[in-house]
C-alpha cells in the first residue's frame, strides 16, 4: 500500500443517557493530521478522490436500479478468551450470521422503521472461500488469551492497559483487498459493553494501511439492532460523523457542504449531541429546525438512529468504487466455485523483476489496480509490496478461455507519467516474448491524476493454448520514458527503478457451459413503465444480469443490473424500466457469470401505447421534417430544453424551449442531414427529463 493512512475512527455507544465522553476520532485524527505529514498527505489525497468521484458520479450512483451494486465478502475473526462457542466473548455462528443479516437489512433499507434513502446498494456476505480458496463459513475463531492483558483489558483505543490493535490484527488477517475483515473482541479499553459507557467498535476509512484496515467490534454488540456495526461499516465506506468539524458548542464550517464538515450536503452542520439525545427545536448551526437527516442518522450519536441520507449513499458508493475497496466485489472470496483445487501456481519464470530501493521507499509510481476477465485486483504500489508480487495467491487467479477476447485495464498511481507492459506466457516456457505473448503496452500514461486514470486494451487468447493449464501473466510498470530512455520496459526481466512488477496465475479453461437457463423471460407494459421478470431454471456461477434495451432491436444499451441470487433452481427476478416513452421497445438480458463470461437471453418486444402526460404531448412519433410538441402546463411548466440524439448517443440537435401552457413547439429537421430511422428525443421541462422515441420516415 502506498503511504496512505486511514482515519482511525472510534465510536462510543452507551445504554445510559448520562454520557459526556467524546469519540476518539477527533483526538486521534487531529493529532495525526498535525504531527504526521505522510498521514495528512494520504488523507488529503484519498478524500479528494472520494469527493471528486462523488461529485462527478452522484446522479448515476443515486439513479442506478434498486439492487445491490456491490457485494462485499466479509470474514469475521472471533478473538475469544478460551470460552466455549456460544459464550459472551465467543459468539455462536448463528449470532454472527444474524448480525450480518441485520447489517444487510440496514443497508438494503428493510430494517423496520428505516427512514432516509433506504437501499444503499452495498450488501455483505460471509466469505465462502478462504485465502487458500477452500470452502469456509467466513467465521474464524482464534484464542487471544495468549496476548498479555487481553483477557482482562481487551484491545486499546484510548487506553494503554490492554493490547495494541495491531497485535490482535496480526493474529489473523485475510487480504484486505479480497475480504473485509471484522475482528470481534472481548473488550475495548477494558469495557465489554454490558454496562456503562463504552466504545462499541472502530473502523478505518478506505486507504488505511493494510495492517490496520477493517473493523474491531465488541462481541456483545455483534447482534441485531446494535447499531455499532452499521455505523462502523459507514466509516469503512468513508462516512464521517455528521458533527465532523464541530468543537464543543462551536459549529463546523459551512461555506461549502462538499468540503466542510462531514462533506455530505444533505446533513446540516451540527454539534455533537450530548447524552445520545435526539434533538428537536432550532439547530444553532443553521438557525433552522434540526433535521432527522442528522438526528436519526446512523453516523450520529443518538438513540433514534434509523437512516442514511442520499448524499451519504453516494459517498459510500464512491468509496466502494475506490481502488481500496473495488476489488472486494469480484473477489474469489465470495465465489461458490473455484476452478482448480488444490491450487498451485504457475511454473517458474526465467527471471524475477526487482525494484530498486528508490522505487520501494518513495511513492513515485506503481500499480493500483488490474482488471481482467471480470476480476478486479487491487494491488499495492512499490512501497507496500517491495516492488514485486509473485503469482502465488489463488485469490489472484484469472480464468481465460482459448480464442476469447478479453480487456485488460490498469490503474497506475498516476502521480507521474507512467508506462506499463503485460505478457502472458502462453507457451509456458518461462519466457515472455514481446512479439507473440505481449497482451498490453502503453507508454507515457498521463497526465498526472492520482488513482483517477486508467488505461485498457484488448487481447485474444490464441486458439492453440492447451486447456486446463496454469500459466503466468506478468505486468511491469515504470515511470514514462519522458523522464529518460533508460526507463524503457524493454522486456519482462526489466528491473523497475520507480515502478513495480506483478505476476498473476492464469487458468486456461475449456469454454464454460452457460451457467444459467431460463424458465421464462417476460416484458410487459404497465402504464408508462415496463415490468421485466424472469425465472431461472438452473443457475450456478452467475454474477449478475445486465438489462438491455433497444429502440430498433439491433443496438442495445444497458439500463441497469440485477445481482444473481446464488446457485440453485427457480430464482425469480424482477426489474422495472421506468417510463422509457411511447412506442415499441426491445429488451434482453445479458447474463454475466463470475468468471466474466456472458450470454444473452432471447429478445422480447413491448409496445407502450398510452403514456401519462408529463405536461406535454408529442403530436406524432413518426415524423418527416418536423417534430411538434404541445405543452399543456401543469405539471410541466418551467425551464425547458430538447435534444435529439441518435442511437449511439450522438447529439444532433439541442435547444431551449418555452414550456408554457398551450405552447406548440415545432422543431425543424430539414436542416439536419439525418437519415431515416429511429432517434431519441429528450425533453426537459418542469416535470423532469423524458425520453421519446422518434421514427424518421
Ligand atoms: Zn464513529
């Protein structure tokens, strides 16, 4: 990992109303921000990425179809004190499963009483594959009583009388890029959470060092309706407390809600509540009444918490997309199957690239993320991994099929201009041939933009590569040759000065039998919406379904995703396409399996005849040289515009409109050199954005 330190965020919870202790977050965070330049640099950089991504992708994140976008494999390490399973400090499997189930109900908005945004579109599963890729329950029990003072004092947060958290985490840690680690402990600062005020747990922001990343939880709080776990997971996905930046009775700054306070715009600036009281009346930080968005927020310290807000959701989804979290969703750690057990890595390569000391001690270049065949691999930069990652982990497996074409994507650190070259040793002779085995090369990747830049290219696995073989992929990365010709990655034995090299095991498998069959796939108009439903016959190894819509039955675009619901038979799925507009539409499913392969369903057509009016009426969908729109006032009056786009998304015409009642607008097409066929007309008026299908005849 790059020199990025996460925020230590400790959270205090109490069953008592008399409570005056502050959360440790402010103390530790401020101390490190002031005393540790590397910490500050890392925090500033990581927060900037999350902030920018949230800003740039807010609408698409919040408007994605209502289903989980990210499924996070969780491993729960129970650090007990020698007691039997089912005792207080060694909670049973059922208790832990129930705690994860509760977490999911909070994050999918189904926990009774949920307010706010509801579905966060991040859910959690106990890991199904351990770090050796063997089946696991995702629950791992370790006796921690051998650590001095652990039994009596547990883990330190504010105190120093117990065990340092690093010593507990070093007992057992599964790769934080492949699993989210939760350590369940007996006590924090000596308290087990059964009485008085206590710290229920603490977590780190994405970007924490691998040695620290994860959540520590009190065993007594690891159960349904104890709010520590959803709160800590909020921190794990980059949420601050809503009183971030407040000091005593002094309110947080509130000049720009994107950068001040908790950096969440739909939570008002507040001070920290005292005694877990949900406040009513006037909020002195705004002069307006307190909002449930802060007072009932899971990230606040109140006894009425039952919500996350929309902007918190956008921020969590941005964090889930960050290089520090994005590998979790595609991890083998949540796969039901694994192609080759027991796993043994590829045969030896002829050489191993070694990074220089310069490269391993300075944050100058490095690979942050590699994605191939549906597997997204976070990788440390040179500083964290000493410059070379061998192909020895089964969790890094890439599964490919001969003759198939794949995309390789790489995200460099991108603080400086960089270059990358990748090979697969198809003939398995230990050598990487530039002419026949190179799968990617690009020099001068820039301009500098930490983490935000990625490059990609396609490659095709030769048909002659034998199936059921383990091969080696090598990716070598270095600063650009614009800094000197000597930095050219001439071959796979190149020793990077500032960059690094990573090897991946590649399993060549026979064409995968399609993992899903369908019992039905129906598409029906329901008012202005389209209801899509399907039932699978058999299902195994399926990742998700991508819904695709077309105006002409030939060119399809994705309109959303639905995650697969595990293996088995007879799973029923539903999806609503809200108001695609009047006319004929075509739908199909793109079923994607966990190995990145995919298959299409049949295509189903639907006609939408009547559409609720949105304050306008299109005089005809079939046009020659003129489109005419009749505006009808309420609900549609307001600033308006219209865009005509073709099916590839190219904008052909754009203008603003008068949407007043009884206004008839004519749009002249005669000056546009467009052919006959199907086009999309996007109309914006006071009732929102609407898309109509236009057929030019
Ligand atoms: Zn907290």
